[in-house]
C-alpha cells in the first residue's frame, strides 16, 4: 500500500510541476508580447510624426502654388499630400491594432497570474 501511495504522490507532484511551468511560460510569453507591442507603438508614433511633417510640408507647398497661380504644381502637391495622408491613416490603424493587442495581452497576463 505504501508503494502505491508513493507512486501516486510522485505522479501528483510531477503533474503540479508541469502545470506551474506551463503557466509560467504563458506569463513570460504575455510579458514579451506586451514589450514587443510597446516597442511597435513607439516606432509607429515616431513614423507618424515624420509623416505628419511631410504632409504639412506638402500642404504648405500646395497653398503656395495656388497663391502664385501654378495649378499644375498645386495638383502635384495635392497628390503627394493625399498619399502622405493615406500613409498616416495606415499608421493610425496599426497603432489601434497594437493598442488592442496590448489590452488583450494584459488581460491574458492578469488571467494567468490569477490562476497561478
């Protein structure tokens, strides 16, 4: 009877150790995901600032061309400004996606910590 109890105890200990290491792996993965998403957000915000500067420059050039009656140049600057605005919109979508990812990772992390 002692041999069966010993085997049962060892098996239970191994199961608990395996489950806790799996949860620890989930926690580490969630933390890495949060860090990666934060880095993505910082990169996207820097790129967004650059794109806005370029868009504003194109707008100023477009207005300058209109003031001087150069409609062909104004159309070109307008096309460039619109392209910059499309890129800004894409970056904003990417930022929203990254922020949603962080929120999901944080809820996963909280759930894993609560279960740990």
